[in-house]
C-alpha cells in the first residue's frame, strides 16, 4: 500500500509505529530498510499540530498591493516546504524593491499530501511539499520582509492552492 493511501487511514503515531514495526524485521532487505529509515526521518523533521495537520510554509515575492487585496478566494500556489528555512519563492523573478517577501505558515490535513512524492524529494535533499490545485490550507501566521505581520483577514482562514 502506498503511504499516500495509508496516511489517510491512520494517524501519524500509527504510521510511525507501522514503520517501526517493519524496521524491527531482521529479514528486511537493506534497500527497503534504507527507504523506511528515510521515511521515518522525514516524519521526524516535520511538525504536526495537535490535530495531526502538517505545518507547511510558502514564500512569495509579491507587490504590496497584492497582500492588501488578497483574501480567502486567492490562490496561494502548489509549491510549499515543510521547513521554513528552505521555503523560497518559486518564481525568483522580482521587481526589486517593489516586491515584498511574504512567508506564509499554514496547516494542511495529511490526506492532501502525496507522501510518495515527499519521500522521493527528501531522498534528493529537498523539503518540498507539492500540493494539488484546489487543495485547502489554513493560514496560521504570516511574515512580510522577515517581520511578523498582523493581517487578521488572513489568519485562521482557509485558502485553496
């Protein structure tokens, strides 16, 4: 069973226990053991809130007017990271000082995550969480140009990506 399917049926502790049980098998082939260890490591690197939702980050370079005019109907893009330190704007072209560096922290239900893709990317040293258009995230916090931003029209709102 693919972990993408498995995670929609199990909680994070159950998934970790499942991986741990498989790792305890002395007859497990080395290549499978390596994959399971990497998967366990990915889960340890990620932050899940008390409800079991994954915390993800999206960096964007946007005109300041976009920040003021955007709302829950705005699309936030499909390229996110599970590590705030590696979140960077997907499109690196900017208009210099006319752009604001916008970092969004959001939470996402695990059922929206393509775990097999995350395992693949993590094995290449990437922290990307790629979402499908139409998936829903809930914005938790925002930073603009590295400083916390008080934008009540954004916080705790659901957005489609």
